[in-house]
């Protein structure tokens, strides 16, 4: 049995069955220092043909904190990512596949990567964005170039 103590009210509760993510043991949200998130993105631009295909983005966390990322695109029907959400621990790398469907569209598009610092207690990267994105985090953009040749 894990025991959580609220020091303000001096009450004790059984925490073994509850999921405590993003909170410390006095039931206060964990506040991270406002510091820049250091990511290395490769490549800095993705090139596709109108016939579609996929490219791989290599994302390296150069910082000391664990981060969660969320990958979005400016056109959900044309581009999608796998995985959309991921954790990246300090000094490690993850790979994201960006798929483009077959389309004649050549409008300027981009991939947007949102990154936030997260606690080691977080178990689901998607939940990190429900509560933290408005207060913390940074956004990284990757431009997309479309060639006319299929």
C-alpha cells in the first residue's frame, strides 16, 4: 500500500490504486522551470512528390529533462504521423514517420512538433498535452516541399 499525505489537511489516503501523474505528494501540480526545450530535428525540411510516400524525422532530446512530443500537420487529410505522441528521455532519440497521401495539392504545408517537459511519473504522452500545453512547452516547425514529378 502506498500512502499519500496532504500536509495542509494532514489527511492520509491510499494511493496504490489511484494514478497520480503530474502531482507531487502534497497534491500540488508539479511546476517545471521555464527553460527552453533543446531538440535536434533532422531533416529540417521534408521533400515529397505528389504521388505521396513517407519520410522519417529523427528527433533528439539534447536537454536534461524527459519530454513528451505531439506531432501535427497543417493538413490532416494529406499528412499523418506515426506515432503522434511519444516520450523522449534525456540525450536519446526517437523516429517519427510522416506519411503523405497521393494528392495533386501543392499548397504550402508544414509539420508542427509540440514539446513539453514531463515528470518521470507520466505514463501516457497524450495526457501531457491535456493539462500542460497552455502553460509550458515549445513548438518546432518542419517545412514541406512538394515536387511535381511522381
